């Protein structure tokens, strides 16, 4: 829900596309069960199925962290160049 | 199971329980506000929690005693299928990153305490708000009851209560635990579980760290553990396999839909929202999505304990006892006591938050909306405190009078039900396009389908409510009922919205404006809505 500020900025920017990809990636990886429903290669005796998913806990954490940092960057640059109400649309386009 | 009472373990358990009780009562004075007789104070801790308190509170809230008992129990029983809890908690965080900050902002701006408050404000519909509130209360009650089941499992293994004696002696420890819980929740509100969560998570992390290193060493490494599991799941020669190390073709849909459906549902639960709204700023929430996954890692390790229970030769009739029994068999008595305390306290934190959340829903969306519209903040807080007691007593009666499977069945239904509030809540956060009547109809269809479908699932031990998965109509694969019902819900909502818009059906009044969804603490108009009293009292 972008507001009409003096400087109209596009809602979809390359930065926001990257944020969206960071947030969508875990869904693709985790819902594609057949890509990891196997026991080999095992890691320290733990079958692939288990360590792969636990590895994704770390990957998705890193991705969320990147998304968070980029989002802060995005907001700061908007606040810096926009008017007072340029705080608009936080969260709006990250879907 | 060893005979008699495990004295050392019980002593350690009681020590931690007493410590937590003291903390619970002292919490009332922590970050105390001048204006304490309001729902913002009692039910949301003054909306003042920072990143770390929120982290502990949410972790303590979402990863419950029942989780600790049930997830490894599922692995113990069937293997891979029970591991869906891990992808489920992975998917939760990108989701809440996207929508919870918006809910936080609009709630701060308008003083919303519950999700139903928001739905009423957004769509101007008391009916829709009532539907969301009732769903929330219905879904929370059995969840509280299951926390008691978790405590009971621990007490059983320690030899307290158990099968001997009359019902009063048997249930006395549980009654005491609950009386204490009820008393400090009443006096301290959300501050009590917030403080106790520190102890709970500290203990849990300690126990998991020790268990994941110590037990595999004793059992001869993960290779030995998984081959023992493989052997058990293969079943008797010529018989059917009872489980699997990796899910086969036919169960992959179930795995994925359970993970997705549960992830969508988790933050619809009132207790998740209560913990979120108690945070200080929207950045606290986003920052938390980057540190909360630590709990998912812990959950994954914990799930592996299910395999260890198999390898250790733990034989229990009731799968819920597998992990407590594993601890008792493997650990020295004193550390088993620590592990049991971790599970026991792990039940108290979410039970407190859940009862507060259910009480808030009742107070704001039933009492204030329908019974006494001119209630003052002090009256609201008072009603909420009383209702939190009623809710807990209800859960206690539920557990003591009915079979455990009833609580588990209802919790299963609760997950399906709560997911049906997603379109109104999350949809509402992003768009006003949905029509209030369409949302209500979609909700009703989802609830009805979900309930009937779950009723029709039979298992070897139960005729109804035997599981949460069923064939998805039109696709033919087995999937999570909650997610099927959710899709049905969305389709009905969209179609009816188009029809109602074409008929120009009257819209409710939207009291929110677009910039409310991005407001942050300190913005004009937000700070003034906050209780002014939290300053100068942090210590």
C-alpha cells in the first residue's frame, strides 16, 4: 500500500526481489521432500534425511538474517531520500 | 520401569520446581508499571519486552513440554514421519518475518490485545471477530491440557502417582503443580512465564546438549543407533514395516503438507500472538526471526532421541513415556532429575501463556464486545485474571476425567481449526479486499470440512480421529487435513467475495489506515498509545 509521497519510488526493486527470494527459498527446499528423502550419504552415522534438514535450519537462518539486513538497508535508504512519511510499506512488498 | 519412587530425581525435580515458583511470584515486581490494572500490563507485560526476553518467551511458548515428549515419541513409533516438526519450524520464521511486524504495528496503534481485536477493527464485524475468538479458545484449551499430560509423563516415570493408590493420591502432585501455576499467573500475568522461561530454556539446552553427546557414546554411536532403528522398523520377518528411516514415495505429500500446514497455523494460536505483541518494537520481532531457529536445531536433535530410545531398548506401552524413560535409564539419578525438571517447567511456561491468551480473547472479544461494552481497563484485567483460572481448571478437569487420547484428539482438531483463521488475520493484514461475510463463510466451511474429515480417520487403535492426514480430494495423495480445509476456506472466501462485491453487499467500517501497518515505536501516535508507566522501572 504505497502512499503518494513526493518522490515516487518503485515498489518492486532488485533489492526487494532478493529479500523475497531469501524468504521463499526455504519453502522450495523443504516442501520438495523427494529431493532429500534418502539415507545416503550419512554424516557421522546420521542418515542424509536428518542432517540435511538440520543443515537447512542453519541455511534458512542465514537467509533470514540477510533478508533482515537488506530490509533495514532498504528502509534506511528510503527514509534518507524520502519525505517524512517515507516509512511507508514496511513489510508490504516482502511477501 | 524401576520400581518405587526415584528419590534423588524427585528431590532435584522439587528443588527446581520450588525455585521456579519463587521466581513466578517475584515476577510481579519485575519491570513493574505504575498503572498495573490493565490488560496491557497483566496480559502483555506492558508491551515492553526486548529481543532477548521475547526470544526466551517465544521459545518457551512454542516449544512446549508436549513437544519435547511427543516429537521424539512420534519418531520412536514411526521414524521419519515424526521429523516433519523440523521443516515445520524452519518454515515458520520466513512467514512471521513477513506478516507479524504488520500485526505488531497495527496492534500498537489501536491498542489491540488479541487477533480478534484486529479482525473486528479491520473488517468492522463482531461476528467474524467472535468466530476468531471462539476458534482460538477452543484450540488453546486442549493444548493446555496436553501440557499436563507432559508433566504426568514425567511424574509417572519418577514413580510418583502412577497406578497405585486412590485417584486423589495419584493426582495430588499434578494438582499441586497446577495450583502453584495458577496462583502466580494470577498475580504476575505474562511477566511470570517470561522470567521462568529463562530457567526453562537454560535447563532444556543443557539437557539436550548432554543427551546428544552422552547417550550416543553409551549406545555405541549413531551408526549403531540407526541400525537398531532400521531393524525395529522392518518389523517381524514377513510382516509389514512399522516405520522408516527416510519417508517413502507415498508418505512425502503427507510430510510436506503437515510441515506447511503446521507452519501456517503456529502463529494463529493466541499464545504465539500474545508473546509477540508483548515485544517492544517491530524490529524486536524481525530480529527474533533470525535467532529463534536455534530452537529448531534443538528440536531436531531432540527428535533424534526417539531413535536412541529404540537403540537403548526402551519398551513402553505408552509412547509418551519413551523419552522420560530413556532419561531415567541412561542418566545418573540426579541428572535425570534435571531432565525431568526441564520437561516439567517446560509445561508450566506455555500453560501460563496459553491461559493468559485464552483469557484475553474471552475478555476482549466476548465479555467486552457482547456483555459489558463499557468495561474499564481495570475491569478487563480483573475478568482476564479470573478467566485464566477458569481455563486452567477446565484443562485440569479435562485431563483428570477423560482419557488422554481425548486431549490429543482435540489438540489435533485444534490445529486444523486454528488454521481456518488465517485468511481473516493474515489476509486482513495485507488487503481489505476480502468481504467480511465471505471470510466468515470460508471459516465455517473450513471448520466443518476439517472436523468431519478428522472424525473419519481411523487408526489401528481408534475408530475416529486416528490421525491428521487423509486423501486430498482431487489430488489423490494423502495430505494434512488442516491444509486441505484451509485451501477450501480460501476458495470459498475468494468466490464469495467476488459475488458479494458484485451484489454490493455492505462493507464493515475499517478503523485502520494503511500507515498503521508500518508504524513503529516512537512514531507520532504510537508512543502515546503505549502505557506511559514503564519508564524508569526497568531493573
